[in-house]
C-alpha cells in the first residue's frame, strides 16, 4: 500500500474541517488538494461538498458533474448533483418506521 500523498493529507484535513463547520478552510484544503492532484476524486468530491455547505450550488454542481463525466457510476457524485438541484432521495422523504405501503384498491362487491 502506498503512503498517503500530500493531496490525500489535504483531503483528510478538509474532511475534518467540514465536520467542524470550518467551511472556508475546508474549501481551501480541497482546492489545494485538487491543484496538487487534479485526478484525486476525493478532493473533487470534498470540494463539491464544501461548496454546497457554503451555499454555492452552481460551482458545486460543476464539481459533481465533472466527477460523473469521469465515472458515470459514481453514486456519491450523482447524489451531489441531486442535492445541488434540491432533489431528495425517495428514502429520505419518509421516516424509517413510516415507509409508504402500496396496497391494491379495496374490492367492491356486487
């Protein structure tokens, strides 16, 4: 296993900063990581999340779209796109104990 690169260290720092609500610092860490390693998926994903946290949905959307262009199956980037567009996943729309039940209509006898 390879040791973490400087870009990976910055990604870890950015993730910790985001968790601590240091959004601007996190954005800078992710930006530095993407400059060091433009192909670093986690840096680009983190930058997208930092931009969302700052309320910059248009730039965040661009980050997530770039990731999906690289890998159309990137579920996290796809979720980021949906978040930027204000779309909630269906499962998030219902409490876990109140999932909708689809039942056939009642039968009418006669």
